[in-house]
């Protein structure tokens, strides 16, 4: 039995595009709200801005992160917003386990489940020292780095 690829008519493609645009912008709206609510802090919490870079394929883009969590607790919410090709963007939340070090820096680790088509389970490891946030990420289809600075 031969299989045929499903073809979408131009109006259906346009409706699908609009649906995806609305879905992505609703995620981005939640990120904007978290970004505005993020407080300036000297610890892990606050606003971070920089870039991401894939070591697997060279893709890259802008990256922002709003971090929140009770001081003295190890688990913090990291709300990421990433762009790709300057026109596509997406937001997602991940919980990272944060450990303070004697030198005033922090080590973070975390996992986050994304859809299978987006790489499945992502694992993060990184450090925050002063106003610098550096981390590595890895999943089944990608691996790379985050480099951010604190926004004041």
C-alpha cells in the first residue's frame, strides 16, 4: 500500500500558522509577566540576559531568564525565553537545584521534559558567580551553552 503525504491547502496553512503564532505568543506573555515581576538580587534570583549556542549544529539566539525562589531554599524556578533566527521564540519553565558555594558562587543542576520532537528530556548544569550565569544543556538531539549577565 502506497502512502501519500498530506497536503495542506494555502488557507489551511495560513490558519495553522496563525494558531502557532497565537500559541507561542501566549507562552511569551507569561514570560513577560515573570520578567516584569523578577526582582533585582545579588543571589540567584533576578533577571538574566545573554545568548545560547548549540554545539551540535551551530544554531544560536538571544536568551533571557527570570529566576525566582525563596532565599535559602535549593529549588528555584528558571523561566527561559529563547529566540532563534530573530523571528521565532519560545518560553518554558524549569526547576533547577541550586547549591551555594563558600566563595559566593552557586552551582545549579536541573532537568526539564520537553516534547519528543523538541529533544525530550533536557539536562542543565551551570554556575552563577556574581553577575555571570554560565550553563551547559544536553538532550537527545542537541547540546550547547548558555552565557548570560545579570540585568539591573
